[in-house]
C-alpha cells in the first residue's frame, strides 16, 4: 500500500505539472527507502526505542512530502497501522491523533479551505485503523488465552491420567495382596501346621505323621493351582468345578481335616446362581475367617452358614474360641510386627468392592462372629435367580 500510494503521488505530480514534481519524486523515493529499511533493521521491533526513532524519521519525511503535494495525505492511513503496531498503547493512540491532525492541516493548506470533507477523511481513516487494530489485538489475546487453557487442560489431562494409573496400580496391588493373603498365605500356614504335627508324631507314630504329610501335600497341590490361577486370571479352582455351597463344604472339610477343628457348613434358603465376583468374594472371606479361627481363636468348634435371600446373600462364620476386643485391633490395612492383621481389612475391602458390609462381633472369652452381606444385582428382565439344583435336574 505504501509503495502504491507513493508511486501515485509521484506520478500525479509529474502529470499535473506540479512545480515541485522533482522534489515530490525524490522525497517519495526517500520515504519508500526509509519505510523498506524498517523491517530490515533488527532493532526495529514492537515497543522498542529503535522503533520509535524509525517512526519519527518516517513521519518527518512524510510531513515533507505532505507539504509538497496534497496526495501525501493518503500515506497517513498505513502510518496509523504501523504506529499502533510498533508503539505501546499509551503512545500509539496519541501518535495517531497527531498524525491525523497533521494530515488534516496539510490537506487544508493545499485546498485552501477547512471543511467537513477535509476533516472527516483523515479522522474516519484513523477511526477505522484504531478499530481494526484493537479488534485484532482483542482476538489475539482471546486466542492466546484459549491456547493457554488448552495447554492447561492438556497438562491436567496428563496429570489425571497419571493419577488414574497410580490409583489403578494401588488397587491392583491391594487386590493381589487380598488374593495372596486369602489363598497362598493361608495354604502355606496350613502346610506349616501339618508339617509341625508330623514332626511331633515322629518317630513314635509314623502312620499319623504320614497322614499329616499327605494332607500337607494335598494343600500344596491346591496352592499350586491357586498360583497358576493368578497367572491365568481365572476363577478359584473350587468354583470352576462346582457351586459355591459345594466349595464351602469342601473348605470346611479340609479345615477340619488339617486343623482338628470341628467345622460345620450350613446352607439356608434356596441356592441361587450368583455372579462370579460374589462367589469369589464369599469363598475368600470364608477362607480368611476360618484361617483366623484356626490360628488365633483356639476354638473347638466353628459354624459356617450361607444364607440366600431375595435381594442379598449372607455368610456367617461363628466360633467358640477365645474371642478378642475388636476396638483393640490395629487400623485397617496395618499389619502387626509378625505380619498379621491384614485379614479383616482384606475381608472388608472385598465386601465394600461389591457394595456389601462386613461386621465383626467378639469379646474376650465369648467367641467371634464374622458376618458379611452382599446385595444381589437385579436379574435381567426382573427374573429371579435360577436355582442350580433345577439346572442339574434332567
């Protein structure tokens, strides 16, 4: 635009036989050279002293051109944009006002009159330039704000993904800790008790010692199956080959055989098919509760009851052991010095994961009762849970 306007001013001065035509052409060339040199100078950048000095030089040469020809007034319009771009707002707007006043004065000098048309042209051009620049700056600020928001959202999303990953890792660690405590650890504890009994029976009662060793070997086989299940992420072996009541009966029989504790299993209500997570949780809780009875209660008898109800299923494990004070237990998830103390916390976590509840009632010398209740999910179409016994009926 600057080059076109300067060319137009020089050409009209020559065509119209302007007495200062030679000077107009020369000043136009000088002004074009100064204007082109601005972007080439590294120090001429927005809000710098070099930019202000360069603008003063361009303005001075432009005033000379305006004094020679009225066509120089059109150069004020591109100057408005350059001033608003390079100068800070507190100097840019006054510079536009001064340039507008100079343009009006120069045009009035050449026309010999100061009318509305003489004033409105430069003023309107200045208003348009200011509006365009301020609008562009507003859009630029909004764009930058959106860019920052996008960057913050991206960073927040990355942090959230990292937090979710960490939470997933912790949840998986807790799940594995519960699985190991309720299966492998309990099995190894049983093996230790059996081998200790076999050691006491030797050499006076070799037949009894052999029986203990056989039971320990069977428990080791079960533990090996559990370990392989961890790798395959399958259901517990006891549940793969039968129903939950059958698995609980086998658990009670195994516990009675390996520990000498009298354990009885009862089923109340009509057995119904449960979701696999419910069956796994109930079996693991029963294993952990009976293991605690064997190791800590000193009981002679334990009763395990599985109750099927319309909207929930309950498991109760009661013993006649020494009992304890529940309020004296360490905080949830805190193990004692010998590595125990995780069982009740793991049982509560299993129940809570399925929106159930676990209660422990005990007192010194009065035995212990562990009760877990799990709500049943609604059956598809509102139908009740099918009876396993009916499924197996020809």
